């Protein structure tokens, strides 16, 4: 099926990563092949794709020119796509929670800005925060990037939209618990609406749906990867189990949303009043 060049086809690979980076690299190749066969130009994997949470992160961390990231680059180059996959890069005594973005001439990382010091978990004990939003243009469509807990912070998504992003890729390993699935969908839809951007939210599958044994307190995913359009409507959504979601992103819808809602044009920044 032919598509206008302005429409970008994206594959979201909802799966459960293991504690073994080599096994996970094999999964990246297998799922990228499937997404590419269905026409995807961008193939998105969850946060912690290199190694799931509950694993010791520091011994596993590698730089962007290390074997794991270069292995993903080789896969992206083989299939002629951009691959986005969560990994961990070194940073002194801690690591960075990095989204690798590689293929079609790109090879860079987005370091998670907002760390998950919430719900009794303290990501900042082992992870150093990033500071710089990242965008990449593929086939004329600009994508922004965010990781899991970032989805709770509208300002990041609005900054990415102001930088030209028609869509924001969110890779996640969402923590389970009462109300967490409902929060996930609500936040994905809200970030789409208040930035006027597509939000492509790819999460780890629910380990309970795969029979995988995981660390009992680590955030290891709930599935329900969700695509929200720039008007905040759910365009596509998966259940808890491993599955590939392939969707087409039309940047013209982002422009229509921003014109209609004017949230970017009318937004104001506030400072504390003098007392």
C-alpha cells in the first residue's frame, strides 16, 4: 500500500525484555524484521529494552558506541529503519536511562529527564538525570522523545512541540498497582491534547501475560501500549500481552489540533507574585 511521504508508519513493539542484553538484541532483530515487513520506518521498543528493571544496571551499562548500541544500529541499517530502544549508559557511579535512536543516518541518545522518585521507588539512587530534550526528523516528520515518568510532565511535551515535533515517542516500563493502567492512558491522552502532538507510547508487556519471572518490586510493565492522536483520542491500543502495533502518523492532524486548541500559541509562563 502506498502512502504519502508526509505520513510516517511507526511500529510499537510491546514485549517483555529479559535480564540478558544479548537475548534482548535478538528480540530487537526479530521484532524489527516484523515491523519492517509491515512497512514501518520507525520501530519503537520499550524502556529498559537492553535489560529489564530488577537487574543490576551499572555492570550492564554501555556507551552509545559500545557493542549493544552498535548491534542495534546494525539491525536498523539492515532493515533501513530508525530503531528506538531503551538502554543504560555509564555516568560515574550511576547510569543514564537512555533512549537509543539509531538508523537512517542517526545515532544518538535521549537521557530521561524526569526520574521516577515516586510510589516508593527512587530511580535517582542509581540513575543520573538528563537535561536536554531531543528531536529527530524521519521522512520529513519530526519526532520528540520521552521516557516513562516523563509522561507526567506537560512542559516537556509542549517544548518538543514548539521544537517542531508532530509526534512524541514514549518508551516505558510502567509500574503496576491500583489505578496505574488508568493513569497511563489518561496521561498519554492528556499529553497529546496539551501539546497538539501524536503520542506513541510503547510499554513493556505485562510479565503476568507472558509468564516471565521478574523482580517483585521493580516497574516491569503493564502493557497497554497506546497511540493518542493530537486531539487526545485513542487511535490504537494493545492489551497486556506481547504484540506489535503498526500505525500511520499524519503530521497534518497535529497542525489542525494546534490551530483549533491554540494551546501552544495561547500558553503563558508564570512567575511568583511579589508579596
